[in-house]
C-alpha cells in the first residue's frame, strides 16, 4: 500500500471516529507502528490532523487543506473508475459539457467517446490533457468523421488540484452555455452541500453550475460527511449524483444513501468492489458538526 493510500485511510477513520490509535491503525493497515507514526507526523505537519499521545485526533470540523492531484489520484481508484463508467450513460450526441477539476472527472474524461461530436469546456489541466486526440483508445473512422472532442480550456490561476481559477476563469465563463456540468467535489454533506477547500475553485464551480442545464456530481463515498472551507451549492441543486457502493456504510446509522436519495434529483450507485472490503477500526463515533459556508448556486 502506498503512503498516500495509508494516509487517506487514516484521515477517513478520523472523519468517522474523531480519534485514532497508532496500534489499531498498524493492525488494520498491516504495517509497523513506526510507519503509522511517520504517517501521522506527516499529516500533522500538513495540518490535516493533530498528533496526540498514542494516536491522533481531528483538528476541527472544516477542511481547508487542498490535497494535490497526484495524492488524490491514488485514493479510491476503483470507485472513481466505476463512477466514471456509470456517468457515460448520461451522454448524448453533440452535447456540450462543462467538466470541473478533480481525479474522478479526470477518469470520466479519459473514458469519453470520441465519436459523439462532444464539445467540452474545462478548467482542469488534467482533464484537458486526457482529451488530447489519440491519448485514449485507437482512432476510428467514426471518430474521424465526427471530429473527435472539441476542447475549450478555461484559463486562470493554477491550484494544487490542477484546476484553473480566478478572474480569468470567471471571465471565460460569462458567455458559456452547456447541456451538462460534470463536477468533482472535495466534500458532500447533508447540511453543507457540496464544498471545496479552495475559495476560488468554489467560485469557479458555482459559475459552471449556473452555465449548465443540469449538474452531475461525481463523488466517491469517502466524500460523504466531509465539509470543505467554501460552499459551492446545496444538495438540491444536484440533478444526478453518482457515487459508489461504499455509500451503504456511511452516516451515523448507515443512512447516507437514504439521505441523498431524498436530497438530490437522481442518486446512482456504481459498483466498486473494494468499497466492501475495508475493515472499520474499533472506536467510538464523534458526531459530525456541520454548517454551510459560502454562497449558494
């Protein structure tokens, strides 16, 4: 298991339990206690948790730490791929799409068919790279006839998640209109809605929603209950939410799927085999305290 994967699992347990013990983590992760301590030291230095004697605790309710693209891409890989594959069913010929930054939207971009005559506008460097002609799959006569995917890259300031944000991005969004917006998010919460740790990225994402006929959120189950610093939009704004089968074990009483079904227009659950294989740590749950920050969109 990669270090980034171990640290993500540590943060997952903190999100659900409030505190973790080094000995428990070592047993579940199958590594030495020294390795766990080094991971906790790294996360403490990044401000993502607070190191305490024998373990770690959460620093607070809201997350303002924006993980990098490479770090996030190693997390929940199978779930993201399953979600991306399910999202393809929403496509129709000649659609115009807005695709936000994120590792799940990157997986989606990699799978986009080249023979539907799609137009994609994105503020994600990685998504744009995935749409370069010939980067995915062999060229076909049908692809050539339809012209592949027309790609528009929105300029702006680069973030750790390889998204482009700021005034230049917002100006580019002013006259755009899309059929669907496919969005990756940092957190999804019943009270806080969809959120980001980056204020400027939240602003850009909200503008994407406003420029689209409908919003499709692609978010693996680990995002449930996570609240970022900046609000993007309430759950009611989501036309379709695609997550993975790990959502069945989320929430204080495993009620996450039911809550989301009532809150969004359409909840779709993609099968992700590894989501059912995680072993929760034996610890008590600390109630999640939520609040909505930022603007609605």
